[in-house]
C-alpha cells in the first residue's frame, strides 16, 4: 500500500507525530528540535544555519499544505514551525544539556507570549509563512538571549 502525499504532509507537519500527542503540542514539537540539534550541532555554524534555512523553507510549504489538509491554517497539530524556530535559536550555541534546557524554556516563553514581531508575523503573513515566521521570530529572540547570557 502506497503512502499518499497527504499522509506525508500530516506526518511531517506534526513533527513525526509529536503534534498529535495529548496536551501542549507546541511543547512536544519544540522538544522535537533538540535531537536534531544534538545530531547536527557538530556542524560549523554556517552549515548548520544553511540547514535551518532549508528546513524552514520546507516547513513553510509543509505548514501551508497541512493547513489546507486540516482545514485550519495553524492547526495545533502542526508543530514543524516550533522545530524550525528552536533550531534557529540554537545556531552557534554550544552543545550541552544546560543550553538545551535554557533555549527550550526561552523559546517556549517567546512562542507563547509572542512579542513583536512574532505577533505581527502570525497576524499578517499568509498561510505557511505566518505559521512558521512567528516561530522563527521567537527563535531569533531566544538566540539573542542565549548569545548574551549563555554563550
């Protein structure tokens, strides 16, 4: 039996199923970024950032397709945006459990509170762009705090 495109979109948008877990799908999705960081964090900052940019571009397309599939632009099941945002927050951050915890907590704070420009991105950008770019904004805010206090 062949796997349909819609099945792949739903699977990837949900962070390989993390967005389908009960309670706080954004938190589960954010946790999904950490194994990727531990796997890819040994790369140079340039290569890691390039992968994050490529991942984020794919996330915009996947989130847009998933919004159409789920008939909700930013369904709670879609957590690929949280993964992209936290991965961005971890560019150049040394691999350690303490840094992972700090970045995770900061990112969740910025993602939930949505200070400007995250709130603007969510409210004004269409489809997958709005879904992903608010999390990228939260990731940048997290990155700034990480660079000041933890790197």
